[in-house]
C-alpha cells in the first residue's frame, strides 16, 4: 500500500506534484478517457458534502456511481466508493498493485512526485471502469487546473465557496485562487457555482449560480448550517449530468434521507462514557462559529473544544470564536504541516497520540472537535465511528437472494 505515498514521502525540498507524470501513468493504466460521464467538485469548503449529495442523487436515479474524495474519513478505503460504500481492503490492494505495475513502466521521477491524492484519484477512475460505473464524481484534492482531476475534463463542474486558502500556492488573492479552481473546466463543461464573494463571482462569469432553494428539495432532505449550500450545489450539478433523468420522488427521498456526513457537524458517542462529540472539519472563523452554534443549539452549552489547525488555516479566526471556552489544541507530527502560530496561554497543547476515548471522556459530556479533515478523520477512527457507507440505495436495502 505504500505505493500511494512513496514518492511523496521521498520528495526533495521545494518539489511539487508532477502532473505530467500522473498523465503518463493514467495513460499506462488506460484511464485517460473514462467510459462514464464525469462530475468534478472543486472549491475551498464543502467539496465532500457536494460530492456526497451529487453521488446520492445519481444513485437514486438508478446509476452506479463511483465517488473519489480526498482525504479519506477514517481509512484510505474511504476515498473510493461505489454507491456510497467504501471499497474493501482487497479491492484497494488490487488497485495498489495495478498502480505499482503502471509506475514501473515510467521513467524514474526527476523534478516532481506522484501525489497521494492524485494516485488515489487514478485508482478510483480505474476502479470505476472495472466496476462498470455509470457515472464518476471526483473531488479535487487541492486546486483545479493544477490538480490531477484536470486530467479528466468534466461534463459538469461544481464550484463550492472559494476563499483565500493555500496563499502563494494556488494564488495570492481570492480571484487568483478562483481562476485556478475554474481551470478544471474544459470547453464543453457545464459549470455550476455556489454563491461567491464579489471577486470570485467576477472570475466565474458564465457559471450558473445555485442559490438557496436551487436544488428544489424539501428542507428536511438537506443538512443544516454551512453544508446546505454545498448539498444543493451537488444535487443541482448531478441533475445536469448527461443522460440523467429525475429520480422518482420516493426513491430520491429514501436515498437523500439516508445520507450521513461524518466529520461535518456530525454527533458521536465516545465509547464507554457519557461524553458526546460534535465533530466538524471547520478551518476558518465562519466554519468554527457555525459548528459552535450547532453545538449550543443541540446541547445548550459546551464543556470543551478540541482543535487542530495548522498555520495555513484561520487560527486567529478560530481563537476569536472560541473565546473563553476551555480548549485542547492538537499539533500533528506531520513534516509538511507547521504549528507555530501563537495560542492563548490557557490552552492545553498536546500531540495527536494523546487523543484517546479515555482522554476525550475527561473533557466533559459535551465536546466539540474542530479542525482539518485529516484530524477529524483521526478522531473518527479513535472513537470507531461508522464511515463504511455514506448513503443507502434501494438496491442495498433489499435482502440478499431476493432476485431483484
């Protein structure tokens, strides 16, 4: 399984992902021209929610959908799904072997590396073909034009809210970052966008904006809070996919009502304790404020917050929103992330290994967990949360041997 991370772990300082080499590998794998139509999700926030709702809509319409997201929730199997179900260990191992063989046909790396997110993307597209998927939903790892998703020009592109992230990497302004995201679209791509700031809206001229109510769905089938806009965007984008017909209302309700979004304002019990967690992958002030508001609406009060935000996220905004709450701040032992920003003197600072069911249970009965997707996935793993299936189709509900 180290094939996904080998070149990234061996990269030299200053090296970046090698999209040209990824293209060569896609050619070696025979996946540069997928048989199924492609819906690609890019943006700064809400990509996973948009991808999940788009996939669920397509599945409700009777299609077999392969979804590739980044990062995984608990394990790397979570990155590749068929109709919401994560691939098995055996399936992922078979895909890893195919990548290994394909990489063996390429010249050695020189000025860049094959990125983990790009390799999982190629594995997902390969799996889609082998599983006879009718549609592909791809979530960009980072960026758009410079991301491996650009190897697969989409039929439909969905752009979630764009804000200033990865400054100096994707661009120095919101407009430059939006241009990078927009670059994933090809000449024939239908582009839909969530409502954006004025600078981003100017860049995305020509995109169809999906505002509140744009998915034409009942409120009870959409998530609360900031995820609603992304969910509506995902459904609206799925409707524009080639050959897709509107699912029967009952089938659509059944599938959308079954959606779970671990790590997106999701609630979980800590095993063996009375502690309840609200886990959200909030990385800026707006997201932190929304997660805290959701927790207070549910519980009335918050006993503690566990937070993990590297330097390139909105640490200052999170500090402002967390105020006087007791906080445990987590620093991850990952060389590509920096945790040097000044923190309030009253905060506890620990490593990720200190997060256990037992330690979480000492923080109170109502604990909010906030941070990057990698970190919230780590906490989901610690508490053994169920992330195997994100939604359930009618076919999956039928008992085996029913003949249907």
